[in-house]
């Protein structure tokens, strides 16, 4: 099988995949809202560096997350911008549940707690997570829905690696 190396083709494919990932998340948020599990502020679809998803869980706990898609077997820490990094740190400091939702080729989905994401280098020795390193954070998904709130209380959001 010939490997595709045309950069513009790859970028277009990744952009399209990222949009599909966001559609899955929007549908998932809608279903969670209908189930009375969350209130979601409108996702930040502007071209800003802010986190895309913010809301309130049952019981009043705030949450912030961002979606990152990759067509490779690893995700780089710098997929989160400097501004998003600051926002995550600030919201986490206020007590919000913060995580990065990762999709690898729509084959698997992961909810990486913010304290793990920000401490990748200390925890893994590099500023990325491999497929194997992501496995403890794997979450359930179907063809149209990602169950990113299921077992949300199991997120270990302690100061990992600090």
C-alpha cells in the first residue's frame, strides 16, 4: 500500500476528521443534556485559542475540556496551545474537572486528566503520549457518541508528576 505524503491532502483529511470529532462531541453533549447530566455552554467555535467545551455537571461542578484528534499512534502535548494551557490551569485551580479528549483515528477515545496532560514529560519522559500510555484513560464510544462523562468521578485529577 502506497503511503500518502502530500502535505495538503493530509492536512485537509485531518481537518475534516477534526470536524467529525467535534460533531460526535456535540451530539454526545446534547444527549447528556437530555439525560439531565450537564449544562453545556456553546462550544467556542470561533478561531480562538480557548478550550472548546465548558459546562456544569449535576451537583454544580464545572468542567472544561478540549478535543484533540490524531491520525497517528501518539498525541503531542503541544496540541494544547499556550492559551489553552493557561485556561486549563486556571480552571483546574478553581476546582473544575479538566481533561483533554483524544481520538486516535476514531478507533479509540481517551479522557486524559489535565494533571496527566500537563505533566507528560515528568510522567513519561517525553512531551507526548503513545497509544500504550493512553490506555489507562480509554473511554467507551459508539459510532456516533463518546461517553466522556461516564465514570467522571474516577478521574484522578491529583497533582500527577508534580
